[in-house]
C-alpha cells in the first residue's frame, strides 16, 4: 500500500451545474454511475498523465457558508497558466478565495470557490518563482 490519495469527491447542490463548471474549466469528463443516489465518476485525464480521478455527488446538506473556516481537504489542480485558469474559473461563475502566491523555486498557487462554494486550488509549476 502506498498511502497516496487515489480519489477525490466534489459535493454539489446542483450536480449538473457543477459538472458544466468543471467540464468547461478543466475539460474533465463525467459519467453517471449505476448506484443509488446521484453519483458521477470524474475523469480528469488519461492514465498516462500523473494525477487522480474522482467523483461528484449530490450534496447531502447546505453548501458551505461564506466566511466559514475550511473543514475539508482541498484539492489543487496543476495548470499550465494559473492566471488564465483563474480568469476562466471566475468567468464561469467561481469566485476568488485567496490571491495568487509565490512559492519560491516551486511555482504559484491560488484558490477559488466553485459555483457551489467549494474551495479549489490551482498550481502552476515554475522553478524560477521568487
């Protein structure tokens, strides 16, 4: 056993709206699973690319309240251009949670909230970051 993350889940008040958001932002694919409830597999890329796939399901309660502390694990997505990815997330209805920050010799990171208030990280690798 490797103890590495192998799956993530996005909880959504309106699964179809969230599916459209992530499909349009990252090009992810979604497939409905034949299980009780509303559950979709999330395919984030092909098997030859580093990363994990996940799931999207109907939220079982109210969405996160504005200003509440983060009470879950936050998933960060590797992107080629962090500024373009953030701009696209905002264009699709997301909101910025934290401004872009530099991690010296690693790259840049920022966080946004999706259309249901879930926090998502964006990371752009750049060994020249200061």
